[in-house]
C-alpha cells in the first residue's frame, strides 16, 4: 500500500506504522522540548517534487501549501495526530522566529565549529545538509543585520560563501530527507540551554568569516 503527497506515490514496508509513530515523536520533540514550530514539507524523488508542480524551484524543500503547521509547544499526542494527516511529509523548521541561520560550506563550518569550541564561544545547534552546507542557529535578526555586521568587521567585500536565513525561510530538520539527496544531520544537536536562546550572530561571525575566507579557492 502506498500514499500520495500532491502527486507522488511512495511505497511503504510493514514498518510503516512504526515509522509514522517515530516521525510524530520527532515532531513532538521539536515542538515540546525545543519550542520550535514544525511545518510539513514536500518530498522529492528523482528530482520530481511531491507538490506536483512542473518545474518546482525547490523540489522536496518547501512547505506543503495544504498542510497546517504544528505549533511550538504542541504535546506528543497533538503532534502525532497532526503528523498522521500528512504521511510521508518532511519536517521543516520556520526560520526567523526562535532563530535565524548562518549558512556556510560544510567544510568551513566544521573547521569553524572546532575553533569556536576551543575558544569557548557560546554555541547553538548546528546542522549539516546533504548538499554540503553547515547551518548555525543564531538569535533572530541575523539575516537583517548581516550586511551591517560584515561591514563593521571589514568582511563586506570579501566575497564570502556565507549567507543568513531569516523570516520567510524554512530549513529541513534532521532526520528528514532534503530534496531527495539524503537526510539532514545534527553536527551539534539542540540542548535545553541553547535551543530557545541561541547566540547572537556577532559572537560567531568573526570566526565564520575568517574560516570562510581561508577556505575560499585561490585565483
């Protein structure tokens, strides 16, 4: 037996119910433990998005228009019931509410994280995507303030492979699949003392900018 999300039929094994229960538990962890809303997202197979839109600009990496958000604070029962309505959906986290994201190449992100830990800098969650990106969770407002911060630090014209995601953006939450390329993973998992209050972007930006600059190809 299969299921359909906006046009793609995907087969399930006999462990389907256990898989759905695990997904509901994961959603409840995000909403109840970390205080983040979760949005049902599309999936992709062979480059085709489950939304059914021909030429979808973000296959398997955008919210489902017809699905409702599971709000922050939702209990296990509430999250499980809500997720049962969208079987097979990926878990997306809305950016710009509890956190913004600083997005860099995975290699740079791993190097920067090691340096930050040695320096004792405050850190929030860090995710890595199958597309080779590292996503540092920072306090909301980073996206709007990034150009000014880079200017003040002297990195505004360095051509860094560094961007900030803010209000209106969504990221794929571990362990969901992103765009049919594979699962997103935690490089640094959420913790109770940082999930709700990630660090200000300015505290991490100097190290991230420096490592991104050092990692940039020559020529």
